[in-house]
């Protein structure tokens, strides 16, 4: 089996698996249907792009169709970008303004592809395709588009993580981890694709063919990884409200007069004391899904003021602030010999965690010991 046969075999499997994943996303029952549909579109566009490794054999007499097919790669990253928005923000909805993401695809097909179509005569190219200025422009556009969306996704994830930590306490941050891992994988994979495209003009045909085989194999492994994740974690995501703002963006202006500063400090200290007393006496942290809005309602403090109080004056994320009380509660249980029959799993659920890995990570961060080591110490 030579490189071309191997490449075509891998590409066929990759296309089949991508379409299978798209079908799964379109049919699986979930609350966030928009995110699944956008992710399904991403897989469909990826399948169309990957089909180029073997579709040329069937479009020999319809080269214009093959050229049009190759432009669908310009829709892949926009669909992934919108998918990330839909996953991160529970109130995200598609609007007419989002059609701007179709602009590169439309511009390429309306302004640059027509001259390529005219260069095709009876299934053969009149001039060398790879030497046409339009081809160079399209390849450069693809690279710039990829960089733009990768950077945009990383910025979205950065803001999402900050908002999540300031407003939520669910120890599971699988949404962020999953999207961050996926984006990093895309970045590495596309870097390999970019190097492969450079080899196209190097004259090393044999190396270029093997590079294509490598790219096809990577695409197949990535798609299989997605499927394994989807099957193992069907309810991965929990979005945050996009209207939530970071504490640093809502800090009030401070009156510099000594009397005003003293009065303000007294008020802040009183609020901190009230908050900590409430946390100890009422133990709201035992609720694994506690949010800053719910806690604000319980202690009758505006959520904006509570966010500033915890994230700015106490200088902790709400996530860490609540988890500290959970860990202290767990430490009490672990020290209590009358509760020695309780397993670590039972304890973590009792104090408000819902993930063993998150509990172990938080416990070790706070005590420098694992729960088991702490119990035995």
C-alpha cells in the first residue's frame, strides 16, 4: 500500500467518524441544543474538508465543484467559535450580526474563485493552479482566520473562567478544561497542517505525501477523542450568564477623605464579619450548586456588593472562598473518630463537593495533604 492509498483510507474513516459524531450531536437529548448543532456543523465542515483527500478522484470532470468544496474550510473555525460561545454562556443566541462570520467564505467564492473557474477547461487546468495569486491569497486568509479565531476563543475562555470562579462554586470546571484542551489540540494540529502546506512548495513530493498521511491520522485521532469525551461525559457543560461582569469592572469610586475611608472600612469589616458568621452557622456551602446570587439572597446583600466584598476585599474568588469552608468541614469530619466509618467519597458529598478529583485537589491545596493522609496523621 503506497502513501496515497493509505491517505485515502484514513481520510474515508475520518470523514465517516466525523459525520457519525455530527449525527450523534444532532440527535442526542440535551438542554443546550444550540451548542450541539453548532458543534455538529463544525464536524460536517471538517468532513467536507477531509474528503478532499479522496474526492478529487470522483470530481475529475467537475473541478469547479472540487474548488468550491475546498472553501468550506473557511466555515470550520467560525462554527467552533460560535460553539464555544454557546457552551460558555447559557443565554447565548444566534443573531443576524453573527452572519459576519460567513464573510470570508462569501468573499472567497464571489471575488477570488471565479477566475479559477475560468481557468478550468474540460476538467483540466489551463495554468498551474498552485501558482495563481488567488490560491496564495486564500491560503494566507485561512491562516489569518485561524489565528484570529484561536486567539478569540482563548480570550473567551479566560473571561469565562474568571466569571465562573467569581460567581459559582460547583467544583466541576470540566467545561473550561474541555474547551481549553480542545483549543490547544486545534492549535497544535493546525500548526502541523501549516508546515505541511509549506512542504507543498518545497519540491519534496514524498515528504509532502507522508505529511498528508500524518495530518489525516491526527484528524482521525482528534475526532475519536471527541467521541470518547461525548460518550463518557454526555452532560459536560454548564454555561454562565453573559451579563455577569467581573468584580474589577464594577468597583465603586473610593472617597479619599479620612473620615469616609474609616467609615467605609468599618462597614466592610462588619459585612465580612456577618458573612463569615453566616457561613459558619448556616453552612450554605453544603449546597454543591451554590452561586453568589443565591448566597446574596440568603444574607440580604446585593449581589454586586457581595461580589466586591469577597473577590476584592477578602481577595478570594467566590469559588475558593466557599471551597475553603467545605475543606474545613471535611477536616472536622476526618478528625472525628466517631465518623471514621465514613469513606472519603461520602465525606466529599456531605460537605458540598461532587467530584473526587476536585475534592482531592482542593484539599491538598489547603492542607498540603491528601484526605487519606490527613485522616491518618
